[in-house]
């Protein structure tokens, strides 16, 4: 497998996964009861958007220490998304398959962020 040169945040797989999550969250939250619950919908969307946005902002800072800080913020937002998805499931806004699929996506992103944070911290 050939190493891909990372020249911008758009090259990062974790950022790409974050964008895919945002797309899915927007699609799921525009219909049904979740689509009509403006507070929960807005908070869920904002938390999801925060993941790739913080990855991008940290990457653009060009300081490893700041980048790690923004990756930690993105990881926190991933936890927020997981919690909000669970709320949506528990109150009947999401069905189990949709919840599981989205939750698995977020867990995958959290794991990617953890590995990247660990790698960057090891090289400080």
C-alpha cells in the first residue's frame, strides 16, 4: 500500500469520514419527528458539523499542539453526536437500524481521532 501525501485537511480520511457523517445526519434529520424538533435537530447537526470543522481548523493552524487540541474537540463532538443519537432513539425519533448505522459511523470516527491524537502526541 502506497502512502498518500497529506497536503490538506481534505486528504485526511478522518475528515472525509466526518463529512460523510454530516451528510447522513442532515438527511436523517430533515424528515419525521426529528425534522420537526428544531432544538434536537439543530444541536445534532451542529455537533456533527463540528467534527470535520475542528479537524480542518486544527490542521490549518500548522502547530502540532494546536492541531491535537482541535482533534480533541472534534472527538468531544463525536461523543456529543453519539449521545444525541441515543436521545433520538430513546424518544422514538430514530429506528434501531438507523441509530446503529449512525452510531457505528461516529464510533469509527472517534477511533480514528484517538489514533491520530496518540500518534501526534507520541511525536511531540
